[in-house]
């Protein structure tokens, strides 16, 4: 959420941001509502002050004139207070839709076609046969059961079996160990959260149609689409001590997404499902440290993918293809030879104080002033996308799959047959 004082003082900056992101928000209408609210708020405060003064006088002298004035004030407040509350609600709803201010290095663009490749690592593997998609590989065919997944839970659910289940767990265990050695505190986080956590991280209202709700009539809870939600809300309504450095966490969770709008896309195999497992990295830090830590966060993710021997490219995402909370976002796209294309496997975002302002998460600076922290997040390891990349890049002509060396101690073998 943007600071409303910043919006008032920099309306043209906010308008330009709305334009760059191809959004349709009438900021002039918002500012008009804000002006109305401030005038009305002053009027209500003046009436309440008179009411308090009259109450003090009446406690000493039951003057009929003052009693009459009190009745008039009460009637007037009964009219103005609901009007003020309505204006505040309208302003709040628009504030929740306004995006963060993007960093100057973010390319301006309309959609994914305007993202910029800034670097890469490794080379595309060469095969002396036509590489297959993951679900076509002989050793993998019987390890993915989409038919029974659909029978039990519906489309885009499946069972992973035997060596594929072991490989999935190996990825999570390895990622846990890898990022713990980088200084990130391991956590297993709640997968069901309250609405405040969804609004606080910026997933509501923008992505509400992607989220599964639970017991709507009773508890109004939601299944997380990423551990980012649970990690960001961990320090909600707290003042952090960051004198000894930033707070670095990695959270494991199962994730649930409705995948609204993707019907008919990537329906085969396990590329795009409603349920997956993921390790998310999250940092709470001082504003002056956030951009340096952001680059370090990307470096961690790159080193993880490099340790698996997977060729990838890094994209600087354009204004039309980043989320509302993001001031900047990098995507790592990993090469999938069976599909003959790159696919997103990691996303790394700096949300500056956008989430912290919604979550009321602050720190105390050297002068004793409370300020909002900056929050950074990164996909440490999303199981299915990385799993597919391993299967397609390490497939062999005889239909087997080589297990990357760093995962073998958990899988218990060097090849899936």
C-alpha cells in the first residue's frame, strides 16, 4: 500500500505508475474523495469537541440552551459519521488497488513479450535423440497418475509415485539444507490463513479469484498459494529489532491455486496444477539495505539452480508483467528440452515497504523513529517446475533419467528406471 501522504504530494508520479502498468484507476477521483473525507473529518472532529465541552458544562449546570445544542450536535453527527465511514471505505478500497512504485531499472512494457533477458547460465544440453516431455519419458510414465488424481480431486490433480515421489522429497530436503547454509532460518508455515494476511501481502484484492477459500460461512479462511503469505504475516503488527541485521526466513508449504484463466493450457503432465509444494525465501530488512539484499537473494536462487546443473536465463520483468506489490521482479526461466522452451521456475521480488505498510510491520531506526521495513521474497524451490526440468534435462536415450548428484543421497540411487 502506498502512503496516502506520498500520493497527495506526488500525484503525477502515481498517475505515471498507473499508466506504465497499463492499469485503469482514476487517481483524480481518488484525490477528490480524499479531499472530501478530510473536510468532513474536520467537521466531525469539531462537532465532537463541542460535544465534549458541552458535556463538561452540563456536569456542572443543566442549562436548557446547552441541552438543545447537544441534541442538534447529536443529530448532525448521526448524519455525518456514516457519510465519513462510507468515504473512508471507498478510499481504502482504491488504496488497496494502487500499485507500488517501480524501481527505475524496471523496463516499461505491456506484457511478457516486453520482459528483458539480462543474463543466463550454462548451455542447452545436446541430445542424440529427440528429447521427450516429462510425462512421455519411459521411466516416468507410470510414476504420474493423473487419471486417479482427477477421479479423486478433479482436473489438474495427480499422484506422484515411487522414485518420482522420492525425487520430489529429495528436492525439498536439498533446498532446505542449501538455503539454511545461506543463513535462512527454516520454517514450516501455516497453509491456511486469515483474510488479513491475504490483503496484507497484496494477493487480495488483485488475485482473489486464484485463491481457494475454506469454510466461508464460518471461518473465512484461505489456502495459501505461496508461503510468502504466511512468512510476510509472521511479523504483522510488530516492531522488529534489525540492529543485528535483517530477518531471513525460508518457509516450506503446500500451495494451492485455482489457476483461473488457464483452462486448456498445459493440461498434460504436472506442469500446471492446483496443488504443489514450495520453499519460499523471505527477508525483512531496513530500506537502505533492501536493494543490495535483493541482488543477493537472486544470487542464492541462481546458485541453487546451478548446483542442479540446469541451464537458465534471468529476466528483468516489465511494468506490465509484475504484481502490484512489486517494485522490481526477476524471473529465472529454466530450459525444458522436451518442450523446447524456457519455463519460469523462480521469481524474485522486492516489494519495498508496500507489504509492510499493509501489515503494519516496522523497525526502530538509530534515531528511535519507527519506520516500515522492506520485504523481499524469492522462490527457493517450486517442486513441480524444477522436477520437470530435471526429468527433461537428464533424460537418456533408453528412457531412464539420471538423478543429479546432489540429490542422490536422498533418492537412494543415481538413475530412475
